[in-house]
C-alpha cells in the first residue's frame, strides 16, 4: 500500500465504502490460521469492499496481549493482501488499523500501522474510561500526528464510553481527522456526532461512517440537517465500517449502492426500504447475540463464516467467547427468512480460490 495524503484518503472515503471489520482466523489450538486469515481478506476485497479495518473489536482486542503477540502479524497479512489486490485491480482500497490503549501504547500502534502502509487509524478510547475531555483531545491530537485519524464511538455494551457532543465538536477541529465511525447503537448519541461535525464547518472534510449495526439502512438513507450561524447544513453518513459486514459482504456492497442511489436522487424513500431496514436489523440481532447482551457477537460472525467454509471453527482467543445457547438456531432462522441478505453462492463459487 502506498502512503496517501489525508485529502486523498478523504476523497476515497467520500465515495462511500463498505469496510468490513476483519475477524481473526484461528486454528483449534487458538493459533493464527494464516491461510484462512488471508482468505477472509480476499473474500472481502473480491466482494467489492473499499477497505479493511483490522485490529479492531471484531479482530479481538486480545491480539495485543504480550503473550499472544498477534497485532503486528495480523496487520502485516492484511497489508500484504491490500497491496496485492490494489496492484492486481488498479483500484484504491484503504487499510484502517485499529488503535487502542493509553497514549504511549496508541502511539506505538499508530507508528506500526503507518510503517506497514495503513492509511488511517481507528482510535478506540476504551482504555481512557475515566479521562476528561481535555485529556481525550490531547490523546487524539498526539495520535493524529502519526497517522490520519478515524474517530470511533464504540457502544458501552462492548467496552466503549459515552462521549459528549462537546467532545466530538472539539475532535472535529483536529486537522488530521479524516472520518468517524459512529457506533454507539443509540439514536441520540449518533445525532451528537453528526451535529458536532456539521456545526464544526468540516462536514466536507470528515466523512461519516455508520458502525450502528442495529440501524445500518436507516443511517445510510438519512439526510441530516442542522441550522447553524444562520444557514442550513446538510450532511450524510456515506458508508459503513461494520462488524455486520464481515459476513454476507457481497450483499452489503449491493445494499450500500442501493441506499446511495436513493439518498442522492432526492426522491422519496420507498416503503420497501423500511422493511429491508428491519430485516437487516433482525439479522444483526441473531449475528450479534443481542438476546444475551452481545456475549456471542464475535462467535456469531465466526459461525456464519464457518458455515460458508471460510473459517474452520468459531474459536476466539478468549475461551469464554462462544455462541450463546439458542444463537445458532437464531442464525438458522434469519438465514432461512432473509435469503436475499445472504451471499453463500458467491462465497461457494470463489472459496477455493481464496483459500489457495
């Protein structure tokens, strides 16, 4: 991957991209399965994804443990596949590296990601749950000096923290911010982020991506309007950086294109899109194990990929992370009820090629 200036990254993000949050392929011994890790990357890129987010929640935060030591190897594999795909297709695809920890760790991860050619860092603030807004902004500014920044509003249910409108308004003033993943799974907090960016005057510079897996279609169809300084500002969430899109990715690409056409046309939203929105959310409830407070959210993704033959099993680094009772049956139900959301045929046609 080539290093790109922030404006070039913004131009690519502005197109509206499907960016899957990349899972971690493990063997039964819970060691990295390099062949299947590469196959996942190849699947997403062949499906039409515009980038990969690696080292994020879906990749499992435990990869950073000194006794496991998988953060660099996993980023390295993804970087190699991104470079190979871009060279083969002449299509610009983005690498976004998950960055965690307090400032010293985050700076170290940002430098590694930049050295490997990743274009931006998705900055989690989970490790700074007690920090003030001033401390958070200082932290973000420091990391933004190393790599272009993708803000991240992670829902508290899986380790995030509540971030105020005031925080996001100040965050939007950091020059090297190129985008924000909005994933609080909360309507009011989603509006806080969109309004903060709109009122900062940087709605054209900071591209908004949904991470609200419970409201994907609605987020992508909505035009957000705010009145500030005597004028109306309108902005959109242009794409998605989603754990949900780590499965059925070919269908996600089709969905994003469909919502994009409708949103840009200015025409009334067809009623069928509201039905589709509910179907996608129902599918996500099974995938993310909402009935058990997201306990099986990573295992649910793994189970779909296992059924498709891309993963060998559903193993996670944390042995307690596994499918919840009844979750497999819920996945059966949504696959049976919404076959138009599933891309099994696409995967079956190309799986052996990706696993070579």
